[in-house]
């Protein structure tokens, strides 16, 4: 979902300038019930060459949208609206079996810019396009209430920063929750980064319970590479206890897994140091390669020798042929 929203931000920011007196924007829309959350809609909007794809909305955000109409087994007409402080989007079309399509128009609230300025927020329409900027603020529900709530917890930001915070659901409750786990006075950009990668207070608490008390950037890195308490426990069961954050991250980056360790053990390679496991993965000393070495008649070759074979592209079949020829 976050990837779709990031793409959406770029699309909205890249829309070329238009006349501010051109009237309500209009276009087409499609929507479908979210398979993961039946109370949400995935909404797509199209206007000329530009599109907004896959933005998720709670159905309750729309006025006039009846659940029975959305899920009707027959095609039914619908008219509903997304009413926000920056403007209103009116939708007209049909729904059937959770799939909808039709036309929309956007009516901007040009007075919203004055409300922002009264809050001390600089309002400069992107590329001089007032309606497009208000459309973006409507889509993401950037309201004066939200801005006041963020200002109350110390975040006096540029408008684009409020938009980013709103997209990724960075609100005062999240700010307080991050402070409760020891990370307060973070920049809005860092808060957004934790949301994008999932380094949330819940994740931080789980990691600390597993013995990983880290700087915030290391928690973010851990989430990027999927270093979870579950992975740490799996590696402990495989015989690798007390690995630090850097070792667990290296395991994840290079594909050292419990299955890899188990296969090596079956081939007679047990109690391999953690750094050697990483070295083996980097250079391609896989169980398959070791089996080829065994099949060529060379059993129990030390790990360092196997690594050297891989570094210098020495194939076991080639060594066997040379040995056979020398006999």
C-alpha cells in the first residue's frame, strides 16, 4: 500500500499547471472492494493523461455510498461524495459485485488557502495550479484540524511535510507512542521513514523483548532486511545464539537461513562460525556446490578451500578430470 501511495504522491506532484479559473476538474473513476479489508475501497481516478491508482479509503469516508449498492449482485446506479475541507469530489456511476465505475467532478474550496495561512502554513500552489493543489489536499484529507493537532505536539511544518505525514498516518498519537519507546523530538521525515519501513513502536518493543536494544536507524535497517524476533529465534534454534544486530542483518542480506545451516550440517559441516556462513553465501559455496565436490571424490574439503575454488572458478569436475589424466 505504501508503494502505491508514494507513486500517487509523485503523480499528483507532476501534474502540469492549468488555469486556476478552469472550473471543477472532471474525470473517470473505478473502484473495487479491498480483498484484505471488506470495509475499504481501492479507488482509481483518471483525468486526461494522469491517474491516481489504488488509493485505499474506508467506505465511511464517502457520503451517500450505500453498502448494499456496493455489493449488489445486479448493476445499480450510485451517487456519492468525498467531502473534505479543501474541496469536494462528487462521484456518479454504477456498482456491481464490489466493482464500480463512473465519472467524477471536483469542486475546490479556494478559501482553504486562507485558512492555512492563518495557521502559519505557507500555501504556494504547485506550478501555479491552485485546483490541483487543493485536489491533492482533498485526496489525503489534510485539514486545519489535523495541522493544529500536529502543531500542538511541536510540528510546525511546510505544507508538503503535512501531506507526507497524513499519507503515512503520522499523527499526534504516533508521535507520543514513539516518544514512549524513547524516540522523541524526531523530525517529521524520520517519523515518516519509520512508518514506511514498519519500524513502529510495536516492532521496537518486540525487538527489545528479544534482547535487541538499538538506535532508531538500526531498527529501520532491521525492518528493511526483515530482521525480526522470529528470525532471531529461528537462528538460535539452528545453533546460532547471541548474534548481534549486525550479524543478523548480514545473515538476512546474504541469505543465511536455518535451512542453509541444516543442509550444511547434513553434508558434514557443523558449528561453522557466523562470519564463515556469510562468506560462503557471498562466494556461492552452496550445498549444491559441495555435493558436486563430493561427487568428484573430494569429501570433507575445508571451507576455506571451497571458498577459494569459487573465487577462482575452479569446477570440481575439472579437477577430477585433471587428476584422472595424471594417473
